[in-house]
C-alpha cells in the first residue's frame, strides 16, 4: 500500500463507519490513505465489508462507478471503481431517507448473472454468455464524506459511495436487447432531469461488466451466479430529497421508479 500503513487504513475505516452510524458526514479520508492509492482504498473498503458481513449482511452483487470519462477526468483517474451490494440495500420502490445523508440518483442497466465469472479469459463473449438478464435500475448513491468532497481514494474507501438500489420488473435477455444501443430518460417529480444511452457507460455496459469480472477475479473475489451487477450510470446523476419521486425509462427494459419517503414516516 505504498507508504500507507495498516493503522491508517483502520483509521479511515473507523472514520467512515462512525459517519454512517451517526448519520453525520465526515471529513475526507485522503489525509489518511491518499487520493489515489488504489490498494489502500480497497483495503479500507474490504475492512468495512467484513464488518457488514460480521453484522449479518449478505453480499448480493457489486456496483460499478466512475464509468463516465467526464467524471474520471474530474477526479483525475483513468479507471472505473466498484463497491459491494448487500441484501439490505435493495428497495422495492419506496426508499427510506432516514439512513441517507446526501443522496443522488442515477439510471443504470443491472445485469443478473447465471454463471460464475471466475475462470477463463473473461472475454466479452464469455461475459455476455454469463448474463441471465438485464433490468432497468436506479442506484441511489450517497457519500459519508461531507459535501461530496471526494477523490478516487475517498469514494473507493466509502464502498463506491453506494447506498441503495431499486430494480425494475421487466427482465430481458441479451437476445432481446443490446445494452450499448439503449436510450435512457430520467424524470424527477415529472420533469426530465437526465438523459443518456448505453455508450455513456464505459462505451458499452458489457465492457464495464467485463472490467469488473476481471478486476474482481484478480482481487480474489470473483463474480458469482445469481449476483446483481449495477453496470454504471447512463446519464448524469441528480440530487434527491425526502418526498422526491424518480422514474427512469430505458429503451427495451421499461421503467423503474423510486419514491423517497419522508423521514418522519420511515420505518
């Protein structure tokens, strides 16, 4: 981890853990692990993941972030990142805001796998064959770091700035739609706030999935059958608040809606 020590990795994890527990955004962790130390950032994420698993959570998949070249340029990086999806992060449409700090929403294609991606070349043909179906998805991203003041190291350590996700009801095989060719429109309380297409996601959402498959395997934790992969934003993300309603319509995959319940009525 370059000059980063085990103590500073633990300190960064503790800072983020306390921010999540206290619902109080914290200072960035780059003062501890650096802005672009990839190994250290994922070491922090791994510590927080182990803590969640020890608390009874179950991993159901991964999320891919930083798939937009524009966002990569903003953060001064040349690669995507990923975070872990846990079972308690999935909502069916009503998203409680009582555990969110500064949420934003982006529309994505989610892939559900029918085969492991652990062996072989993991070329696009193999990756494509491993997909059971695609589904329209909304990812609710959030940052435990105050004001979204993040670098690559900060967001990776903070589990890819992940929070919640909602999946649509329509399942389509890759024989029924082509991810790179889809168009997307997202509305907030009825107003169009984001548009995009499949090519906005690392050139092709399947290329994003291939990147993750290879990266996850190289890190010793390959993608498995049954897991959900949020493949990355198809257009700009939008900030939301309690009472907001967001709907994304993705060509061929239908629509998916998330309504953000006011804090006073959240369970």
